[in-house]
C-alpha cells in the first residue's frame, strides 16, 4: 500500500467515525528536519564540540546579551 493510499484510507475511516482528518503526508517534513538538526547540534555542544549555525547564534544571544545604547 502506498503512502497516498494509506492516507486516503485513514481519511475515509476518520470521516466514518466523525474524527478530524489526519495530516497530509509530508506536511511536517521540514519541521522534523529542523528539529533533528537542532538536536544534533545540541548534542554536539553537550559533548564539548563547537556549535554552529542557529544553535551558536542562540547561545551567543543567551550568554552575551546586547547592551542598549543610551543615546
């Protein structure tokens, strides 16, 4: 059974039982990929390897807050 057929069967069953339809296949793929990458980077930081990208930027913001100008 293909992913599309499985989705259509799940949608049909949800409709029969009055439940909300399941999410479409691939609807959250990008979010899952981002979370997986962030988790890998977090594990690297915990293991003592340097952070890169978004994780490094977040750590810099947290550890070194910007000073406000007094002008």
